[in-house]
C-alpha cells in the first residue's frame, strides 16, 4: 500500500512538472538549478534530487489543501 501511494505521488509530481514551460529552471536549494526534464529524470531515477522535489511538491499540496497558503 505504501509503495502504491509513493508511486501515485511520483506520478502526480511528474504531471505537475509537465505543465511548466520548457526552458525554465527551478532552483532546489543547494542541489542547484534544474529544467523540468532534468527533475523528471531525477524522479524516475529515484535519487536524492528526485526525492526532494517530490517532498517539496507534496508539502506544497498538503499546505494548499489545509488552506495554509490563503492566510
């Protein structure tokens, strides 16, 4: 079950990244700047950068759901 949730989170984050304009870079703190294609590649590899972008995106969505971003 937990693996299924992790896969769904991965797919959700990739879908959100695909909506970003091509050529734009996203800064992930000390990891550096990445294009959406590079971030998707890192997610698919399951490396540290991929895990971090999933964590960041899921935290954002949870905050959005709770209404924390509306205050």
